[in-house]
């Protein structure tokens, strides 16, 4: 009995086992079919993506400039002040980001009152660096101020700051804390120096020019180091930062998380002085023949010298006097003795013999006598105004450019047409000129809007961006964390 029942049991077991095998097989078949279908679907999706340009929507049919702005939908919490940071956030605002400038109640960005030309009115320093932004006043150290700030951090994409090192941390806004509040937040900073011996130092424009290699290479050999009028430390670093932010926004599309973006002003200036570091390394292999000191027989030391007005590239150039130079400080032209148009240069200045004279015919032969050549060219440019010289030289494709004064630039019609020089109306200042967006996008056209008055948008932001109820706004205001917003038309204290 026991053996029979054992046999029965084992038969039943083997039936069960084969049923299981069939089930497993059919599951495997189903899984395989599903995998094949998924692969096909995936393949189709990839193909469709490719066809659409990597998953992009079909090309908009809206007229150019009517499809929204490049950075529409991006909200920037702007903690910047003075010049470097505001340059960056102004660019982002011009590209369509909603830039909310957080300012200290009562005073705001220090530049509102610096270099004032009209008593009681926001300075041009401020207005020209803060277009297209909204202003909210918050005492970031007040508990109710922190409440508003944290709410803003949660609904923003980018935080930009250029405080002195450690300030943001002292406000309680460490990277770790911000990242915890909003893991998608990009935190972008301008500092004077990157990590290293000077990382805790405060820095202004000219310090960056001096520590980034610009001052030691600017000016004349027999004079002191010079700073340049171009704000390469402030505005230059702001530009670098804006690019870093846009790249981080693009990467966030894939990773879903924010990151830190740091631009040190020293690094930004050095990046713009790249060609001088090039020359530093060339020095090991002999004199820098395109520097006029070579032609003057003055030996080179172990560091890149100041090159006066020598061209920074491989084609020699110099600033030459034009008609009227005795009374007009800007009656000069920059002239490049470009090798391919040497023949035309010789004809224009009345030295046709130099075209074939072995002493002048080749760039190598000319290098040791650049001073003499430019003196001769100057004899010609002094007979023409800078604009006449420009017109004649351009006919022969000879690279040159008049030295334009700020007055001439301000009055230049073509710069106004392109939106590079813009006239803006301001409620307390009236009309003033500014430099518009130098970066022109054909489908994201910049409209330059006036800078905000201090705290002008405080209520609007609390209500519409943060969704605070009337009683909450009243409570925060009563705490003194926001100060009193300035009404349009109301003047700042001088
Ligand atoms: N509410 C309350 N406090 C505020 C505030 C607000 N809304 N906004 C700023 N503050 C406080 C800061 O918390 C800081 O206080 P603590 O030092 O007590 O923490 C204080 O204002 C001053 O900030 P700061 O040190 O950045 O300003 P500064 O005028 O002393 O220095 C500058 C200016 C530019 C030298 C410095 O910010 C800096 O080195 N920035 C980095 C480099 C840079 O961008 N330089 C270019 C400037 S343009 O030439």
C-alpha cells in the first residue's frame, strides 16, 4: 500500500512539475514577447526622437521673436550687488528669466546711492545694471525675513550672489541648506578668488585686474602697470557666471538636480588675458618679435612686458594720430599692418617701393622696424580725420578702427538701431541712455525695461509668487522684516 501510494504521489508530483515547467515556459515566452514589443516601441521612440531632433517639439511656426523668451519660466533669486553679480542677472533677465532682486530694507543695493548725478534718484550706476528685474526688500537676518527667503528658495531655479566670502553662510544659507530646501536650485557665486590663500578676501574691479594679469601687461614699458576702462573684472566675470548658470540649467534637464557655479574674478580676468600667458611661455624660446621693444633692441626679461598699443595678435598694429589730434584727445585710429594687404598699405601711404624692397616686403623683414613703418603710416593718417582714414582704408580691406569717445558712441545711430545703445524712461530719473543686451538672439528679442525702485515689487511677490494670504503679509510686514516699500515717484533720501 505504502509503495502504491508512494508511486501515486510521485506521479502527481511529476504532473505538477511538468505543469510548472509549462507555466514557466509560457511566462518566459510572454516575457520575451513583451521584451520584443518594448524593444520595438523603444526603437520607434528613438527613431521618432531622432526625427524630431532628439525629443524636441516640432519647430515652432510662430513668427521669429514671438515664441517667448529664451529663459522664460526660469526664476532667479538675485542676491547680487554692485557690478559683477548684477551684470549676470541683468543678462538672465534680458533673456526672459524672472529675476527677483533681494535688497536690504531702507538702503538696498549700495550702488543706488553711489555716484549719484541727481539728488534723491537711483544712480545711473544702479539703473544701468538692474534692468528688467523686480525688487523685494527683505532683512535676511530677521526671522520673518528668513521665512520669506525660504519660501522664495523653494520656488526659484537659480540663486545668484556676490557677497563677500562667508556672508551667505552667516545668513544661514549654506549650500547644504539651500540644496535641502530645493534640490533643483543652482547656486551661483562671484568671488574675488577661488579656493587658495586669498579665498576670504573682498575684491573690487581693479583688484581683479591687478591679480588676474591685466594690469601687469597693460600700459607702456617705461610706465607703471595700468588698469583698463573695460570692466573685465566685474562685468567680465558676470558674463562668465551667466554662461555657467545657463550650462547648469541645461545639465539639470538631465540630472534633475542643481549645482554650485563659482566664478572667481581673478580667474575671469586671467581667462581674458589668455594671450599673455601664451606669450609668457613663448618667452622661453626667444624674444617676442611682434612687441615693438624687439625692434627697438630692448632685451626682454623673464616676464611678459607691457606692450603699449602693440597688437595682441600676430598682425602688428598701433594707435596713430589723425587730423585734429592736437586738440581732440580721441583723434586717433588703430591701424593694423596686416600682411595680406601690405601692398595696398604701401600704395595708400605713397610708398609703393616697399612692396618689393626686401627690407619691407616680408612680415619678418618688417618686424624689427615697426616703429619706423608706423611713423610713416602716421604721416599719412595725420592728413585725414579718423573717419576719412577709416573710409579710405576700408576700401582696401585694411583693418583699422577709429578711437571712439563715449560721446560719439552715445550718439551713434547704428548702435541705437541694433539696441546696443538704448534710451530708457524711469519714473524718478526721466530718460537716460544705457547699453542694451550685447548678445542678440533672433528668436528671443531683448526689451530693455527700467530698473525697479527699491522694494517696488515686495507686495506683488509675496502675494503672486509666494501665495501668502493677506493676514500673513500683514504679519510679516508688521514684524519689520521687509521695511517700507518705496512708491513710484517717491524719491530716495539723497
Ligand atoms: N538683509 C540683511 N543683511 C544684508 C542684506 C539684507 N538684505 N544684504 C546684505 N546684507 C549684509 C550681509 O549679510 C553682510 O553682513 P555680515 O558681514 O554681517 O554677514 C553685509 O551686508 C555686507 O555684505 P558684503 O560683505 O558682501 O558687502 P561689502 O560692502 O562689505 O563688500 C564687496 C562688498 C563687493 C567687496 C564684497 O561683497 C565682495 O568681495 N564680493 C565678492 C566679489 C565681488 O563680487 N566683487 C565685485 C564687486 S563690484 O566691483
